[in-house]
C-alpha cells in the first residue's frame, strides 16, 4: 500500500482580502499607548481618522500626539462599550485582559480588529506599507512580516529611484504645483517642469523625489554645479542640455534657459531643470518658476541640500555650535562690498558673532575680508575655503581674515568654493 506523503501547505487556502480603508472622520479606537501605537498612529492620523486612544499610560511621542490634538486620549484601562461608534480597532496593549475584552467586543460589534499580541485571533492584519509619489504599497505575506517588509522595501525603492516604472495614466490632483488649476482626472497631463535641487555634487546627496523625477525625464537641463555624475545614468533617449553657468565665464542666458524649459514642456516632454544645491538659494529658481507661470506651465519645485550648509559639513565644519555660534548668515560674494550693485550690509555682518558663509566669493575674497576687518571683525578670525565640496576633487584651505587673500592666490583656490568665516572653523578637522 502506497504511503501518504505529507507536504507542507504552500499557500493559505483563505488569504486575507486586501482593502483600502477610507477612515477620514471615522472613529478608530487604539487600545494601548506603547510602541505599536507609536508606529501605527501616524498613518491613522494621516488618514484623517477620529482616533481615541484608551490606555493608562503612553510613550512620550504618543502623549505628544494627544497634546497636539491629533488623537483623544482616555487615560484609563479599556472598558466595555469603548468601541461604540468605532469602525476599526487596533488592540496593542500590554494588558492581556484588556486585549481579550476589546477583541471580544469587536467580534460582537463586527468591528474589524487588529491584534498585535495574537495575529490568529485578529479579524484584520496590517500590511507592510510604504508610499512614493502618490502610490501606496501594501504587502501581506500571511504571517511573515519580515518578508512583507522586504517586498514593500523593494517596491518602494524601485518606485523612488525610477527602476520600477509607474507612469501615470490620469493627471494627478495638483498638490505641489505652483501654477495650474485642477484638471479633471480623465484629461491628459498638462505640461509640467520640475525644478530639482540636485545637492552639492555627490550624487548620493540628491533627494529621493529629485532622483525619481530625473529617472522619468525626457529632457534634463543641467547646471555645471550639482550631481553631474547622475547624468551618465540617464538612458540614451534623454536629451541633456548643458546650461553651463560657469562662474564669470561662458553663460547660457537665463532667458535662453527659460525658453528651453517652456519649449520642451510644450512639446509634451517631461522636463527636469537640474540645479546645484537648492533651487531657491542663489539658484535663480524663482525666475524660472515665474517664467513658467507666465507661460501657463505648472512647475514642481523639489528642494535640494544647499552647498552653504553641506559643503562646510563635508569637511567637519558645523555652521552652528552650542556656545560658539547661534546664527549663520549666507551671503553672495559675487560683487565686491564697494560695488554699487551690492545689496549686502557688510558693516552689519562684521558686528555679528555668528558664522558667515559666503558663496560665489572666491574672486572677491580680498575686498570682502578687508571690509569685514574695517568694520570691526578681528583680523585673526578663522576662515576656511572648501572647493568642489562633496566631490572627488574636494579640498579645504584654511586662513584668517588677515591672510585669506594671499592664501587664495598662493594656493590657487578656484570656484566653486564655499567660504566659512567664524569660530566654528576651528571646530573642524583642519582639512
Ligand atoms: C550660483 S550659487 C548656487 C548655490 C546653490 N543653489 C546651493 O544652494 O548650493 C553657486 C555657488 O555655490 C557654491 N557651491 C555650490 N556647490 C559647491 C560645491 N560642491 N563646492 C563648493 N562650493 C559650491 C559656490 O560658492 C558657488 O560659486
């Protein structure tokens, strides 16, 4: 007689049925104010749920949500009747009796109940979730939370870096656009340009959103500064236009850049204007946003990590430090202090105790240092110049206000460089 071979079941005969709950304004009861509540509450708050927390105690971050009015906290043990009016309950306390009572009440009242202590006794399971660009990813693997999280991470990562294509087939509701009225969902997508701050140069220092938009672009108009290495990764069909704003040298006129943005957007292309640092820190980003608005083209602005903070940080200089500098000021040094076009009050800056960060100031550092000393800054004030920060060519040169003009000449310091003036320089590692 043939033996029966027992095989492990490979699939759940009744897998969980996935659904997206629309909880805005609907009562959700959370039992227990510990770590599970801390992790789950932000998503429930984001969903707009009317949340009641029932728990004698709560973690400080959960208590802060109650203080901020994001949840209502009943500071006591769970009682029969607490689920009145609830649509959904999360049972996650360290009190087994409270968990059992709440779960039994949920069953009687037919309220979907998640249990952190006993998944088998729950009537609902929380998927591993992630979000990227309007897509919610929710993964259930049936009692294998690590596997769910791994699948979630892979999908979200792919959506974020653009390796997982998720083209829109309906126009998004404009949330982060500067112009353009709402479109009916069935309308084709209006032309859009993304002004993306690329960070200081290291390709890892662009934002997740910036990188995703870059991966979806048909046309990229790029500055000399910023993460140039990322341009190599673009597929061959992507048109890369060099805006080449080389300091004091050849420059594509801003109007020409504006025109190129408008022309390609009108041709239906996904256009990314990739800029160094942050688009709104000496980046002329607002001029481009205005030009696009005047042409009726919506524009998404993606912030970037400005060189003014990140480049000093890359050589170990903090722009603020407790007991040393309680402020930092970022100024443009592209015109000398005695130039009629200068909008900078150098006399006021000389009086400040905090850190001064000068961008575009290499060529004018002599007159700048002189003006600061004339207005009372100590000649011995430390100065650091960081050239090509966060790139392979990064270098740091140290001086004082008294010596910096000569040091820049002798060392051949060239733009782009961030100049840091103040006592915080002495905290760094000296290069
Ligand atoms: C036109 S401004 C643009 C600033 C940019 N929007 C930002 O937020 O960093 C250009 C100046 O930024 C500074 N800069 C930008 N990237 C830099 C880098 N990687 N290393 C040193 N300086 C940098 C230099 O002072 C350069 O002359």
